[in-house]
């Protein structure tokens, strides 16, 4: 249990640095806007997942929601990569962590089905 707050803190720091790199890049404004929009969407989806999983105990729905989050983060990484490769790579640990979280979420759904 002690690991989760540390990991999430590090992941949010990396996300913040990566979004700063995108916002301060010299890329075309439309390209920046699209990348930051996906960044915002994934933050909202990320914010809602704990409510579905922990509060409502909707394990299958939470897993599907997490797959949506995973896809959004992948799209974000690809868009960031077009603007600043460093910003994209800073989010790879986030995608890896979501993969692990998805595995746990799926296992919990199976065990509680």
C-alpha cells in the first residue's frame, strides 16, 4: 500500500514536466492544442477511475474504463512524440503503470465475479 502514493506522485510529476515541455515548445499551436486536449481528457478519465473502482466497486466497468485510459495515454504519447520526444518518453512509465493496474483490476474483477 505504501508504494502506490509514491508511484502516483512520481507519475504526476513526470506528466507535469511533459505537459510543460509541450506547452513551451515551438510547435504549431494547433498541434499543441490537440496534444494538450488529449492530456486533459486522460486526466479526467484518470480522476474518475478510483470512484468507479473503490467507491462503487464496479470492477468490470472500471477495467473497461482503464482500457479507455490506456488508449488515451497511448494517443497522448504519440501526439507528444510529434512535438517533443522527451515529453513522450516521460509518459512511458505511466503507460506501464496503467498496464499493471489493468492487470490488477482484471484479476479483482475475476475473483469477485
